[in-house]
C-alpha cells in the first residue's frame, strides 16, 4: 500500500507528490489525462505572483505582503479567506528556490509586454516547461505515475480516506491528496454558477482555454460528502475577447486578443483561464 496517493497531475498535485517523496513517503500519482496532455491548467500558466520586500533575481523593486493582500481583495471583491491567502502570499516569497531545485527556471517578462516585472516571476518555457520539470523530478525521485487514470469517487470511512475508485479498480493508501483542479471544463456546472442574463446562459459564451479534464467530478463528490466549501464558484480569471472569435478556438494567447470595449452583453465572449 502506498503512503500517499495524489489525485491530479497539475502544479498542486506535483508539488504535493514531490514534497511527500522528499519526506520519505512512497507516492502514487494518478493523472486523468494521457501523458501528452498531462499537467492540467498548470501547463498553460506563465508566471508566479511573488511577494518580496526588495529586488530578488528576476523581480524588480518590492511587492510587500500588504499590497499583495489588497490586490487580492480588489480582484475578489473581498471574498477571500485571509488566513489561507496570507499563507500563500508569504510562501510565494520563498518557494522559488524549492522550485529551482526541481528544475524550474525563471526569467523576467519580455520587454514591452505586460507591466509585471515587479510582481510576477515568469517560467522559462511557460507552464509546459514547469510541469515537465516537475514530472522529470518526480520520475527520478521514485514517484509512481499513472496516466489515463480518472478517479470517479472516493471511499471514506467517516472523515477518513480509505480508497480511490477508478471504474472497477480500487486503490487504497494511508493518505490521499486531492488536487484534481476545479470545474473549469464542465459547461453545465459553469452554467449553474453563472446563471442567466436576459434569458441567455452566461457560460455559453465562455471560451474554455484550459484543460478538458477538469470536470470537477471529485469536487462535486466531496461537496456531496459534506466537505467544507470555500470560495465563490463564479469567481474566475476571465479575459474579454472579440465577439467574433470562434467559440472553440482553443489555446489562443492573451496578447493576440483584440479587445472590444463597450460591446453589448450578448456580444461578449470571455476566456476562462
Ligand atoms: C490559459 C491559462 C493561463 C493561466 N495563466 C496563469 C498565470 O500566468 N499565472 C497564474 O498564477 N495562474 C495562471 N492560470 C491559472 C493556473 O494555471 C491554475 O490556477 C493552476 O494551474 C491550478 O493548478 P492545479 O494543480 O490546482 O490544477 P490543474 O493544473 O488544472 O490540475 C488538475 C489536474 O487534475 C487532473 N484531474 C482532473 N480530474 C481528475 C480525476 N477525476 N482523476 C484524476 N485526475 C484528475 C487533471 O487532468 C489535471 O492534471 C492560468 C490558467 C489558464 C487556463
């Protein structure tokens, strides 16, 4: 039996698997996607917002904890768990050395691009390089990895994890880390979260740019099983794009978007990241 079963194959899952392995645990990671599509939305991410009190390697000036926290309050409209947020903010100032140890490389933003040289450390090679580095490190440190391994449900004994179920298969472990992303690719759930405006489902106009494997199956399962819920399901990072853009134009890059200021609600498209 494995000490730690990690469900998911993106940034959160890989970090959990690597840290558990570093602590001496035997680890099995289950990724829903086939190998060539591994890495969830993390394969699309480009940078890490980092707190720092003075210039640090690829970051200029300072981005203090309080400013970061205030920025977070602005984008979430105040719906932010302060304890969790401050934990993440503080860790963002020191985590890059651990990431480098596992093969992740950073670079400053390209000049003339977004004005984020102060706040964001960019991954050299983007999110794909980030997850590839973590997978390489996981493989070489002995983390067992299975692709095409979609977990359908979790067997619990009260609050205690017992096993994960994949079809007829049952995998037991001493501990389980659920890091299987959100419900970004589940159009029905997005509809439910965003509701209707003028008789139109808002989510029907979303162009989903990320992985197709984040259906929120385990999230739903755990909510139904009584897990605590935090956050607001309608909060997300969206970018307005040209109303004429094809709805299924995947993997487009934000800098190639044309913005349409002042278009009518029904003409808007948003990209969900
Ligand atoms: C286009 C785009 C650009 C982005 N840019 C940035 C950025 O620049 N900076 C930033 O901070 N954030 C960015 N984000 C957001 C960031 O990528 C995510 O917040 C982050 O990757 C989430 O990591 P995660 O590990 O929680 O989920 P994910 O990386 O999505 O991983 C979820 C994993 O779970 C697997 N999975 C799902 N269901 C199951 C199941 N039932 N069984 C087994 N496995 C399952 C999936 O296959 C996937 O491997 C961006 C997102 C997108 C889509």
